[in-house]
C-alpha cells in the first residue's frame, strides 16, 4: 500500500504540473489576445487602398483606448465598382461591444502610429450623437494614411525640376536677386537717410486718415444716423413715385434731354 | 488489468515525474535569474546606445519566448536527465540487464526508451512554459524595482510584441528538443562499451552531443519559423 500511495503521489504531482501549464498557456493566450472567452465582439469591415503597415493583430482604438484588433486582411480583386476609387484592401476589425456605441456612421477610421518605434494601429474617432450606430458586419471606407514613400519620391522629383529650372535660368535669377538687393538697399537708404522725416510724416498722415475714416464709419453706425438714412431713403422713394411725371415734364419743357431716372 | 501492456503508462508517469516534476526547482531558479539578468543587461545596453529603456521588456520577452526559454530549459534538462539516461542504459548493458530483458521478451526500446521519450517531451513542454512565466515575472520584478516601470506597463509592452504564435513555435521547439534528449542519450547508452569507464564516457558524450544538436536544431527551427 505505501508503494501505491507513493505512485498516486507522483501521478498527482504530474497532474498538478500539467494543469498548471494548461492554466499558464490559457493566461498567455488571453493576455496575447488569442482568446477572449468572456468578451463578445462586434465585427466591422474597413476598406483601404493603402494600409500603411497595419498587420493582423494590430490594435484598434477608440478615443485612444484599445478596444479590439485587426483579425484579418484581404486583398480585393479589381472590380468595375472599384475602378472609380481604387480599393485594394479589406480589413476585418473585431471590436469589443462596449465600444460599439461610439462607432457611428460618421466615425473616421485612421491608421495611426504610436510609441517610439512607431507601432501601427487603427484609431476610430467617435461619431456624433446625431448619426446612427454602426451595425455588426457594416463595411466602412477608412481614411488612407499618407504614403511617405510617395511623398519622398514626388518631393525628389519636384526638387529635381527646381534644380533644372535654376540651372537653365541662372542668369535671370542672378539678375532678379541683384535687383532685389538694390531695391532693399535703396529702401534702407530711404529709411535711414535725410528723407526719413518725410517717410515718418507720411506714415503719420496715413495714420491720421485711417483714424478719421474709422471715426466716420463709427458715426455712420450710430442709431440717429441710421434713422436719418431711413428718412432720406423714404423721401427719395416718395419723390420717385409721386413727382416723377411732374419733374419729367418740367425738365422736358425746359428742353433738358438728360435721362435722370 | 495490465496498465503496462501497450503504452506502459506506469513507467511513462514515473518518467514524467522524474524528468518533469523533479526538474521544476532547477528550471524555476535558473530561468528566474536569467529573466532578471536579461532585463538588467538589456537596460544597460539600451541606455548606453538608445538613451532609453522603454523597450527592454519587449526585447527580453521576445528573446525569452523565441529562443532562450526552450533552449536554456532543454539544455538544463540535458545536463540533468540526458546523462542519467545514458548512464542508466549503459550500466544496464554492462551488467547484461538488456540481454536479460530480451530473453524475457521485453523490448528494451518499448520498456526503456518510449517512456523516457514521452516523459522528456512532457518535461520539456511543461518546463518551457513555466520557464517563460518565471523569466517574465523575474523581468517584471526587476523592471519595477530598478527601471521605475510599473508591472502593468511592463506586461503591456511584453504582450504587444509577443504574440501567441510565438508561444506555439516555442512549444514546437520544446517538443523537438525534448525528443532529442532521450533519443541521443539512449543511443549512447545502447552503444556503450564494456566497463564503468565506458558508462562515464557514454554519459559525457550524450550531454555534449545533445547540447550541440539542440543548438543546431534551434538554428534550423528559427530559420524555418522566422527567416523563410
């Protein structure tokens, strides 16, 4: 019997070790996002033309809080519908149901970068309360990230053309710069030389004129002035309606042929 | 009811206990210190080169899960059980116990090698998982104590970079290494010459060659998993 007890003890410890490892593996899988038995997810499909480094497993955040991950990336075949706007990628996002009320029709799906080595994730901006909440399985067009490689390539081309232009028009550019230099020198002399007082006087006068204009416009906004304008407008209207034939006849009788009204 | 008839469950459980359960303390202590040492060393180098140690948990965890976890664990197992298996089978050969088994119609491979193979695979798998957990815990302990990082921050960074497929590949490595240890040790035991010196030689050769084969196998598996 002692032998059996010892054997049982060994089996017990083997079982304990085995179960401990199963539990540890379960914890690893849960922490690494491979399983989430207690968490229900909602699935969305986001279309991109360029995913900018997103991979399967990349996090999805709403307002900066991690709420899910990219579970699948598919390459779409070119279809007549997609010819107008080239869409080549379909990303499947699994998002926690807790975050779904924030994901609405006017939410934007950006590809962002975080951390000092630039890990990529999908940031969803919360939609407005007036728009409806996206339903499970909805397909949304994401916001393509800027392509740094293309920008660099285009920038390289632009700089190349600028260099060519400068090489071809070196003489004209030199003359232009020389003219600018002379202009600045003359302006400097004007400001520093004997005409300095005149320039200061000119600026003072300009300042005074703008002050007067400001005062005038301020008065024009006065209620009394407004009332005067209204009365003047009314008077002119009455003259036009009542006295137009009389005035016209008078002017014609006097031999005036000018057309006043 | 004869439990030993087909798979020799009793011997297999015995080997699982001897190779797996009894190796837990040595793996626990060794890998705990490896985890601490790795964080300390990586922090020093990253501060020296990058002036920043935010990614120390990530690098140490990736290194531990992908390479050091299974390799160090199985090298420890090699030194602990490989020599033992070779010496045990070698001495059985010297004392003609193997011949006696054959005369009793007991296949030595079935009776000696298969239980040790299963026990070693079990030990390698379980101890590798434990070693990773212990090393991560050791690293987190040092990161909290010395690097001013919180445990939440440490594990967030770790689990951002270490994915579950890495753990699966790590377990595949453990299975391969765990299989190699008893196979090579048994091979040396069965080919042992006569005399006690030959038994010692078989044990030494077993440990040296198993260690070498594990490192080469690790290179091949890493190449297959990550480089292709």
